[in-house]
C-alpha cells in the first residue's frame, strides 16, 4: 500500500490537511504559500504527516517545515 503525505499549515485542523503523493510536492506547496505570506511580513509553519489515508492520520508529524531566511524551506525531522 502507498503512503501519502499530508501537509498541515499554520493552525489548520489535521482533518483539513492537504494530501500529496510525494513529499517534494508537499514541500513545494508550502514554499509557495509561505513565500507569498513572507512578502507581507507574515510567518507560516507547517507539519508533514505520513499516512495510508486520511483516517489513519496521526497528530505527531514526521517533519516540521519553516521558511528559511533566504526563502528556502527548512525540513526538520521530528
């Protein structure tokens, strides 16, 4: 069975996390949103969760994402 990556941004509920087939796609989505918010001096953090489907999501993430000082994404393992 294939696992999916679920991206939870900011204060979103875990049930509202966006589903992606790859970790790379999820990180790119976060980067686009975080860079747009950074233009307005807003800060965004996100978490990545690995699960078989939405019903098996665990609140503890595999990674935490933050936008670095030069606009790149820092992926921190938990």
